C-alpha cells in the first residue's frame, strides 16, 4: 500500500449558494490542479475505520508541505506497528490465538520447504520458547515490537539462546 495514496487534500469553499462544502483537490498524474476558489485546505486520511481531517492552511504550498509531513508521520506509525490501517485488538478481545497461528505457520513452512525438516524444527523450537516466555500474550494481534525485543533480550541472556546477534535475529524470524 502506498502511503501517499492515503492522505488526500481537500478544500473547504463557499459555494455560490452560500453553503460551505469540502471539495477534493483534483490531480492530473502526480500534479495537483489547484482551483481559483479561496478557502481553507484540509488533509484527509484514515486511521483504522475512522476518517480524520485536519486544517492545514489557506495556500497550496502549505497544503503540500502538511501532506508531506502527515504522510511521513503515518508511515512512521505503520513501521513502528502503532496502527495505521489495521487497529490491533488489545489482549482479551477476539483475535488469532498464538498457538493456532504457530500451527498454521509450521504447516506452511513444512509444505513449502519439504526438503528442509530442520528449518521446521528450528522454527518450532523458537515458537515454543516464545510461548513459554511470553505466556501473558494470547493473541497474535496483541504482539508488538516491544514483545519481540523483550523475547530477544531474554533469549540473549539464556545459555541456549545463542550469543551472536545473527543467531538471535535468525531465531526471531519465526515470530
């Protein structure tokens, strides 16, 4: 999904009938077609299922700069896993149980790598350790980056967890 597609520019203008309306600023290719109507520009994007709008000024240059900043902000949130399009359920709500996801994942790896049974066993071991160390988590949707980092830190201090960063990262790929 392209982040730039998710942040639109609107303009609130007063129509000939005296009623204020939001009008989408049209594009031709990658260039905006700015009208000659005076009014305030707004950004529009989605967070989960909710539409959000924010006033950004009265000139096209202000609108473009605000759109650039908002796009970077949303991409940053997406990379950090703080949601953007998908809202993660909190622990206790409905979600995909970690044990079920692990079972499906291991079956997938086994089917697509039938000549690599050791890979399946290595992933199974990693997932079993994760389940043992992170018992507080029940659903995949509740797992956040901090949980993965916490798991890696615990495994790094464990004698069987591997000492090198490469080993720790490899064992974290199953998560």
